[in-house]
């Protein structure tokens, strides 16, 4: 049997006592169990379950459901099966192992989220044999057992609306235990937190993680930035190997190199790294110094026994697949190659190099650290709140919210328009000429260099943070690297259009042609340097985004046939996800917290400031999105005679209970707003009649002569030279 550490004993008992306390109440309860990566949280939960069912002085009987992400539930099942194999106090089962369509006493059913939160999944849907999760839960409860749900790595999937629905409606457990190194739940009934300091003190994990230590001392010469980073990582591996030998430890330290996801049309980073390892350092698959672990459909080479301390593999190439749930304590060095301008990676990824191989610290402090080598000028460590490697943020709806239940629509496309066409080039060039992009572009930027962090240290291994470092060094960017980053820029600029074809349109048909025909730059390499320079790339991206907006109106919407109209009842989402393009904002009255936002138009920015400065008249506000079912939309008929969806910019709640629905406009957009404005006015009138009140108000809002005014007429008219009586003042102070 495994000998538990002092801190593990302490927190297992705390968890058991708190769960037993909550079992006294009639209502269902939630407990958060927060334990840093490397603390042994799976074993701690296993021991807690054993102690929970043993020596009870009441008549309570339990059945357990254990849910995790991807295939982590299988790893957990194997680990718990081994843990209980001698005592057999608890039985570990898959769905197909259950007898009599129920979970037996002290039996744990292991599931993964993917198997239960997809529409029509066999574990959820009704069947003629009643062999689904709902019936199994019902039978288990009828047999006198209370269900305790363990959600492992809960921050990955548990917060989604679908997952919440499954937990609350299908399982409805007596106690839910959310297990994570980075929990995001805020309304738990009890919390048990394993402190990082306790785990470090007992030698389970590294004391800190160093980033690019002493990299400035290396002679750069003709090395590319990738070669420099790999060379420094392998040199540190050699230093660690010598240090382990002096300690009498038979440990061959492992370097993990994480590859960016492959993107069609982008230079393959994998082959480039393999060639560097082979030609510069004699590390290959053939001599078994190199292992590769990519996706299920790609290479998996030299992985057998790779976790063993003295395994001969020195370097492992991997993608995101092993960032979660993979334990290899001899992994000590992590090499990261980021996409263009990306600076965030996750606590879970750093966790792969945090474990101590012999579960103790050494006299030589070099062995008590983890190491990250990267081609980044600065690094931010972020909590894991989604499945993407580049962190996706989550914001949760505030408790002050009460349901609005606004009728809404979503137009489901009958025929998708997912790619940019050749028309996009003309639209882009027309906008660039109309808005005079040429004077804004610096045609003689400095040579592009890679700025690399020097001597960064991650000391708070379980906290989000901007990593402090001593400085930076510059490495000239080679032509292959330039092409790689330019390809990534073009692909990123395609969103929301499919990049496979659209990136070629942006790169070849648009940018190269634009530089050649408008800016008179014939050299494609020079065009790439100009595009990626710090001064220019935000400007070029801004115009590409403007062109995409116009392309959608002129090309995509014009080609669409009538879409299927799906009616729904809308409320502000309970949880909303944001990708890396969103920045955190300090908006106090935004209904989702924390608040994340993209760059907004000037009218939107000003209106947000107006809402934030509304004293106490506004309780909360929400910035609406578009084109997705989760956002609020009303129907209107366009000039083409087809039904379209209008997504007003802002919904807000007044202190007196009134609900404002407003769309910000100025100039030409205000002149063209009549179809949407009329539809919004009719919608508000209809809903107020149904509610027998004047709860809803709003319309098109403009800023005129120092004041905000809005038009709520069902016969909208805008004359910029003479704003008439149909425009009302919006006073929020």
C-alpha cells in the first residue's frame, strides 16, 4: 500500500469531515477540492472515498459517478482499480460493466464528458431497454443509495451549460466534488484547498520553474531562434544529468518539446525541429534518443517505458494531447514554440515538469527546479479554463441577474458560406483606398527579430501571473521563420472563414497583390516584413477585419437563401467563453465577471463609458454578440425580401426594473438603420403589450450635441442635419 504524506493525511480527513457534515442536509451540496498538479489528488480522492464508506455509524449507502475529460477517466479508473485491488472496498466500473441497470453499493461508474454531453449519445438518450444514464441513476436511488459525483479536472467541462444540465437534471447527486488544480467555481458549499507550500515542503514537486536561464550567455552566431532555444534546453539537460549522477540517482532527464498545432498551408514545425535535433545534436528516432507523441492519426514512436527513470529517450516531441493527465517525473525541461504574438500558456502544461522523480529534493538546487525554454519575449501563466492550449477565458453571470425571458431568434444557414472568395481583394483595396491606409503604413520598418526572455522565474506555480524576468535578447529572424509567421498571420486573419482556402486568398490574392499594386512593393519577403512589423500588423489586420465585415454584407448575405428561423427564449448566458483575442476590462456593471472584450468601435466604447458612469440608475449591462444562438436577436426583413437577424449592441437593466435594448450608430450606419430600427420598435411594442407594462424600451441611439438620443419610432427617420422630435434624450444620471 502507498504511504501517504503528512499533508495528504491532513487534507483527506478534512475532505471526509466536510462531506460528512454536508450529508446531514436535505439539499444537494457542492465541495471544491483544489490540489496543485503533482500533489497526488487522484490518490487522495481514492483514499477519501474509502474512508467515507468505512466504519459508518449511520445507515447511509453510497454509489459514485466519476466524470473526467478525454480519456483521463480511463487513467483514473486504472489507478483506482490498482489502489483498491487488495482491499476491494470499492469496485471500479465502466458503463458496460453495470449489473441490473444500476450502480451498486460502493461502486464507482467512470465516464468522460464527451460520452454524455453530446446530443443523441447512447448513455443519455432513451432506449427500448432503458439502458441510459437517467434510468441507471433512477434505479440506483430507488435501491436506497445516495449518489456522490466526482468531477475530475472540473475546470475543463463542468462549467458548460450542457454539463450543468446533465449534473442537475440527469444525475442530481447528493454531493458533488469538483476536483481541480485550477477551479473556477465560486458558489461552492465547502472548499478544501491543498496548499502548494505543503506539497513542495514534502519534496513532491519542484520549488520553482526557471524560464530561459542564462540564455543571454550563449553565442548566437548563425543559429535561428529555434536552434538557440533547443541548444540551451539540451545543454541544461546535460547539466542535470551530471548532477543526478553525482547524487547517485539513475535518472535520465527528459526534454519535452511542444509543437504548435499543424495548420494546412503553414510550414511544418515538426520536420524543422526533427532536422535540428538530427543535424545539430544527433538525436533521432533511429538511435532512440527521440520519441514522438502526436495525435491518434499521427506518429507515436519510442513511447514504450518512456516514464521509467533510466529510459534512453532524451527528447519527446508532443502536442497538446499530453498536457493533461500524463505523469513522467523525469520530465524536467519544457520547450515551447508559440504562434505569432502568443504569450500565454497554462498551469497544466507547466505541471508536466513539476514532479520530483524520487519524491524528494536534492542538495544541488539545480535539480529542484523545472526549466522552460521558449522563443517568447515575455510569458504569462494563466489558469486552465478550457480545452484549448492557448487559454480561453470564462466569465460567469453575476448573482444579481433575474431572468429576462426575451423571445429571440436564430437563423440557421441552409447553405454555408465559409470561405473568402476573389471578391474579397476588391473590397479590401476599395476600403484601403477610401480610408487612406497608405500613409499609415511604415514601408521601412526595422528588421524583424525574435525577442527572447532572459532569466524568468515562476515561483508561484499554482497562480496566474506575468512572469518576471531580467531582460531580453534579440535574434534575427531567418527567412523560413518569417514565412512561418506570415502564414500564421494570414490564417489567423481568416476568422470566421475556413482557413484552408481563405488564407491563400488573403496571402496571395490580397496582401501580395496589395503591396505590389497599391504600395508598389514587388518583393514578397519585404511585404512579409512590412506586414509583421510591430507598427503595421495591427493596421493591416484592422483593414482586413473591415473588409470581412463588408464582404459578409455584400457577398455572403447576398448569396444566402432564406434561412430556417429558430425561435428561443433568451437570457444572458450563465457562462460565456472568450478566446485569446479578448482583453480583460475593468467594467464594474457588466453582468458577466470578469469582463472580457474585443476592441470596440468608437460609438460602442463611448456608450459603454456612458453606461458605466450612470450612477445607480443602471444595475447591469451586457454587450451582445452576433451570429450565434446564445446571443439575442430579433427578426427583420431586408431589402432582399428575406428574413434576417438583428443583434442589438446593448441590453441593460435599470434600477426601476425597465430593460433597455439599444444599438449604437453614427453617420452612414445611422442613415441605413431603418429596417432594423423599425423591427426593434415593433418588437418592444409587442412585448410590452404581452407583458401589460412598459418594461422594455430602446431603439437606435446616437450621440448628438453632447447628449445621447434614441429613436423608438416604428417609422424610423434619421437626418443628420435635423434630428427631429422622434429622437428622445437618454438620461441615465
